[in-house]
C-alpha cells in the first residue's frame, strides 16, 4: 500500500468488502466492454488528458495537463484509464486529502469520450477507483458535481449510492467551457462510503414523486408551465423530507435561454443551502429528475 491505512472496519470485514469490490469492478468493466489500466507513461497520460479536453473544452486548454498527471501519479494518486481495444475512451483522476480530510480520496475529474457515453464506462471507472482506494485502507471518496446536471445527480446518488453533504457556491469560479458556459460553478460535495452494501449491483428502482409525497415529502422547488423554477409548497417549511425539481438539460438551457438557466441556479442554491445547513442530505432522485433531501 502506498498510503497509511485509515480503516474503520475490523480487518476481516474490510478484507471481505475489498474482495467484493474487486469482483464488482471486474464485472462492470466486462459489461462495458473495456479494460481499465493505470497509465504512467507520458504518451498515455496525454491521451487521458485529451479525453477530458474533448468533453469540456475541445478548442481550449487541457483541464489537467499531462505533466501535472505525471506528478500526481508519481506521488501515488489515482488515475484510471478505460480502453476499448487500443482506444482510450475514459479517464478518472483523484488525489488524497490532508489534515481533516486525510481519511479519504478526493475524486477530481471523470470524463468519457462522447461516442462511448451510455455504455457503463464511467460506472466501471468509479468501481475500479473504489477497489483501488479500499486496497489502500481508505473507506471514503468525495467529489463535487453540478447539481443542475440531472443525469449526474442520478449517477452519483442512485447508481453509486453516494450522499450530497455540502453546497459550495461558485466553487471553481466562472469556467468558460462547453458545459459550464461561463456561469457560476455551484457544486454539491458528495461523500461515498465505500463499505456500504449493494455498491456494484444493479441500482434500485427509481420511485415516483408521489411515492415520496405519500411519506410526507414536500416540494421545495417546482417547475412552472414555461419551464422556469418556482417555489413549491415546502419552500419555507421546516420539513425533514424535501423534493427539488431540476431542468431536463441545463447544458442546452444555458445556450438557449441563459436567463432561465441563471434562475434555476439561484433557486436551487437557495433551497439546498437552507436544507443542507439544517442537516438534510441529498439521498436519492425520484423519477423525472427530482432530488430527495432527507436526514440520511
């Protein structure tokens, strides 16, 4: 192991979870039709950086240059690359924390080549990262994502079983790339407990909003007839179970109607800051792109 272990579980329990994590990662890679390797040569590091550039900034500068990847991997951090045959189609990079965050890996960037999206490549990379992290005695991974990107919310909360624990306002500052469009980069910090049962198996069924409302959930953020956000019946309520709508495609909305996209950013920011500060967490997504916030 390249890092001192910070295992919370007893060694035998940790070993059992690690065996399961390795098996789950292998199954996911097989389903996606890929193999995952950890490149170190400069040429391969450059190919990994090029995947991220194709996703976020085809005509701009690399998000993480190859020479930075060289330093990060040489220092013992994580870089996983997904190959379909000889083609590098996805890459995932993370680095270890320090101080109060020394017990976790922070997963910084995951990108899948546009033509390979939808085949499980990202899921396989995350499960590989999980097994690699557990091998080093670490049982938590954190990362940030844009909560307005509905598909990422589903991937993080439902498919992986992570939890949204903090709302970070304009975390990176404006980013003029193809996805963020120069808008403020609000992010949700998610915390992934790698020891939870069920990680790596098929995601549980996504429930309808009405099923959550029967349990007492109130709508904190809704959508009006024009597709703009509007406060729901639970906007100002001190409720322990909240539902928040999201736009179907925030990236397209930023191009077509930037003013409406900014309304969504402001509305979701208001609701989530309040809910997370009161101890609620993003725990699921209901069908139709509704966040479920509850005490975990």
